């Protein structure tokens, strides 16, 4: 596997891409701040530099590379291996209610893949329904990895990159061939506080009531002064999902928006209508330790540090807000665990997609998810 990476800080650097990076790459991952994607010259310049490569990626709330975390930059990662190129498929997301069907449309187009990477809009999407639709249309056990795009924490407009251009409502999926092995790790590091509260009214990813009271009223009461900054401050206080027996499910849900008139909270994914929710908070040290735990799980799947690999890191923007100026520490921790053979590429997201502890692929919030891609030896 050949992996080459560039981190750009100015638009003028796009002019000499072909001279600086492998133009014969089979596929090119691009993670960049939204301003890059909004530039009408961005896609033409990428396509000119990589005329025969599959293009994919998305806008971010922070870019991750082997150099650490950056903001306002563009990270381009070119990949080539000895096996067949990846298949890239796209579908338009008509609305949040179309999320399940959109996942199914993608799955039907890419059902022969051994693993799937997916990048989706970060707003007006039900991420868990999208993943459920993909999983339902793929052979059972097919790993699904990726995340929801970001826009620097504004939650207004995100972008995805496809072979045909840049779009705000397209979901792009990349089917990996059997010659590529994937291993995964996903972990949070958040700690619960306060009592568990029963979900008494919800619909899909919209929470209306907790313990028979307006969910927004309950949430504001817990947040106190932080409630003035909603919905942005909701990234600092996600919900842990619990079963009807109050046991953990391993899933966290971020608040993406609020509806003052309905007294509701809009979450990044579906919640169990019969379950319970409990608030969570975190410290920087706990989140860094969580990222290292995710990295340890990822290399356990490939029996140790890889000699050559692409490590896709998707971490939640809420973690970035908590860590502030220490955000590089979680990426540095991951790099130390994975070793020098792994090239890191990724972004801060509005939702992370990865197999969970049970093997089922789910939408996660407030986690660091890591996928290591390595090439199996050529039997020839």
C-alpha cells in the first residue's frame, strides 16, 4: 500500500498539486474546512490534479493529519494498492426522513464490497437511520466506517466530495475490495452524572419528553448558565443511552439542535423509545485516554502495530470543544499507539460510524473512532 499526504493552508497551493503528490493514486481522500468546498474552483483543481482517481471526502470541524489537528486547512491523502480500485457510489439525501432509504440505495449499489467507507451530510440527517439502511442492504457483517461532515461547529451547511463534484446533500460511499483488511476501535471517555431519566415521548431522533416533562426544559435546568449557548453548548453535555433496565448500550447521543416551540431536542441519531437517558461530561485526560483505548483496539485487530497502513480517524467536534488547546493530545496519543507505519487522516465530525463492541455497525457520538486499512499479502 502506498499512501502520500499533503496538508494545504492556502488556496494557491492547489496550483502545483500534480507536482507534489502521486497523481496515479487509485483514490484520494480530501478533508477540509468548509470554505475550501465553497470555492467553485476547488473541485476543478482537484480533478485536474487527479484525473483518473476516485475522489471522496467531506467538510470538517477540524482536520486531522500526521501533523496533528488543524483548522481552516485542506488535508489530501492519495492511496494506491496492488488490488482493484475502490468502487464509489453516491445518492442524494432528500430530507432527514429519507435517511434510511438513502442508506439502502447506497447498499444496493455496493453490495459486493468487503467493507464500506461512508461520508454523509452533517445536518438534516438521521445518521443512525442512514447506517441502518446501509447495513440492511449489505451482506451481514460487512464493516461500515466513516462519519458525518462538519462545518466548523456552525451546523448550517456541510459538504461532501464525490467523483462528480461537491454537494451539500449527497452521501458518498466507497466500497473496499477483499484485498484490503480493516480493523476498528471506538471509544469515548465520557462520564455520566445525574439520574437516569425515562424517555416518555420521542420520534426517531427527536426527543420531546423525559419523565413526562419537556426534554428541553429538563436539559436547560441541568445545563444552568450553559443553556444560554444552546445548541452549541449541547456538544459539551451529551446523553448516554440506557436500556429499560438502566444498563449501558455503549452509545452516546449528541444534541444537534433545539426546538423552543415544541420543547424538544434534536439528536444526531435515533433513541430507544422504551429506554432511559443520562447526561455525561468529560475531562481532557479522560478523552485522551479514550482515544488511546480506541487505537489499542484497532491494532489488536491486526495483531500489532502495522508496517504500512492508512488510519482513518473520525472524532466528535464535542471532544474538540472540551479539549480546547489540548486537542492535539488525543491525535498524538493515537499516533504513539499505532506507530510510525500508519499515516493518519481524518476529521472532527458531527457523528462517527464504526462497528461497535458487538460487531454491529452503528452511529456513535462523542467518540474517537479509528479504522486501520492494511493490504493483505498478494498470494501471487
